[in-house]
């Protein structure tokens, strides 16, 4: 299989690549194409916009979390019935794990997929200098094909002329668009980035479509399609569906919605039947479940509603105290602590489930890292893990007898290079987000739940 593909990359973060990528996806879909979206890196939020505008589940492609083989296999599997793939990059094009190389960068993923790159540059505070920026990127790594340039945030017709003249004189790659600055093209943000599409009211969803339509009118979409690469990649293995052996309740609502689509797929392939519930709105867990997953998200935003829903908290606590496995990641960990406080300066501590003997305090400090750890604890057993952490909170007032499953050699974790609270003998809650690329971790989690079902 050789599906046409293109990477939308930024010269730096904040140049508008999400808006440009969403605009291209929207325009291609309107032309009748089945557009498969992807996001480079571990981000949960941008993919929700991709999914919203294309109607197809966006997938993450992260060489650190998944390995090169995992990236290629996920791409191939998701593209089986697609007409074209659009891949949004992360940070600047060559920004990866370190300054020494571009491992886990957008450029790395583009090379793995044999995909040409559209470079988005912010022209708000420059004119002729934009050509120098573009030229530098084109010559920085000859293994990479920068197929076209889009200049964003241009102020006036005169400014457009300067940028167009400079690029046409100095840069061989075609100029695919020069986008005029407008408040229409802005997408609302929150302290962890863009607001997830699942949370947006209908008015805001219309605004996202409006932004996409505005930007796409400045881009030569026909030329974008012509520039797509079609390199042939190794065929993705066909995964055999396992017999259902466990029913797992997955929290999914305004507060908990950070899930990799590949993770949910892997759980089902390994024998899980997934049922979804809302810790915000539902009064109890779904019936006859054998395990619980509480993913990441923003529990601090609706902490008052989570606190008031004592019936759900009691339902979760009763299940866990009865030995049911629970797996919590970041927001899920926060929900399982005694309380959450400090969001937007609020001093009152909102009571949570109290299954982790500690408190969550919101801070102004961002913790953002790739992580690596040795695991020895419930649910996942002994394993070497790669993941990432992304939060504005800290876990405080930790009980002295707390046990941790993860020993980190990269990243911060909860405290002292440790992460992954052990809850009894069957549950685990951590800041670290994991990707189940190989399926091994998914299988262990499902089997832990299945053992509970047989009790």
C-alpha cells in the first residue's frame, strides 16, 4: 500500500501549524477525499481537532513512545482505506529529544514515512528574512524533502508582496500559501494547550470550521495534493482479535479524554470489551465490569462537579476496595487522590476518591518530559517503560507508607524519581502516560482484569 501523504511542520512552535493542518484536512475532505489524520509526538489535544474535521480517528506517531517500527505500523494500519494522509508535526521541524540529533522529531517521523514536508513559517515580524529562514530549513538536512512553504500571519497586501517576492527569488520550493492575519483563524487555548474538541460547545465547533475555511482559502490545496509523497512502506501485520476475556470501564467525558486511539484498539485486540462512563455525570460504574481505566484530562476544571458526584466516587472506591483493578494516568491519578486544589487560585480543596493517600495541588509550573522507567508493581508486572508526562500539578502530603511501581531514569514523576502509586495489590495510578505500541502492556492490563473476573 502506498497512500499519498504530507507532513505539515512548523519552523518553531506557535506558528499556526495546527490551524494550517486542520485547514488542509478540512479542504481535502470537502473535495471528497478520505483524509487520515496524524499528529507527531505525544499530544492528546490536537488529534481531537483532526478527528472532528475529518470524521476519522487521528493517530499519534511518536518514535520515542512507539519506536520506528511502531510508527510505520500504526501509519499503515490507519491508512488502509484512506485516500490521503495529513500529518501535523510537533514543535519546530527538527526539534526532538535533544540538540544533538533530531530523534523523535517531526523530521525523524517524516523520514520514517518517506513523506514530503510543508513548512509553515510565521511572517508576522519579518518580510525578506522569511526567505532566509526557509532556505536554512531546506539545506539543514538534505535527506528531507521540503516540498512547499506557507507563510502565516501576514499583515497587509504590501507585506504579502514583500514575502512573496523574497521567497520566489531565493527559495526553489513553491509557495503554497500566504495567510493573512485574522482573529477568525485563532483557536481557543488552555494551560495545557488547545481545548479538547470534546469539550467545545457547538458555537466553538463552528468557529473551528470557520477558521479552517478562512485559512484554506489562502492555500493552493490542489498543489498540496500534487506534492504528496507515495513511498511504499513495509506492510502492517494483521492483528488477530482475541476472545473477550474482560469488560473494562473507561472514563470518557469533559474531564477525562486523553487516550491514544492505538491504546484502546490494543486493549480490544487483547480481549477487552470496553464500555465508557462519565465520572462527572454518571452515578455509578457500568454493570459487571472487571476493571477501570481513568485516563488523563482536566479534572481540575470540573473538580466541583466531580466532588459533588459522591455516588460515582463511592462506586469507584467500592470496586477498587473489592480488588477490582484500576489504571489511572495523570488526570486519573489526580481523581484518585484525596483532593484537588489551586485551580485558578482557588484555595478550597475539592474532595476526590481518596484511594491514593495524597493531595493534588495545581501549580504554575509546567512539567513536560519524555519519561523512562523500570516498573515492578500491580497490573503491568515487571517491564521497562517509555512514556511522557505533561501537567501543571504536584502531588503533596504523600503518606509515608506509599508504594511506587515506577523507578524513573528519565523524567520527574511524583517525587524523588518515583511514579506509579500502588493501590492495594491490583491497581496503579501514575503521572506517566504510556503508549501500548507493542500490545504487551495492553495484554498484561487485560489479563489482570480477567483474573479479577474469575474470582
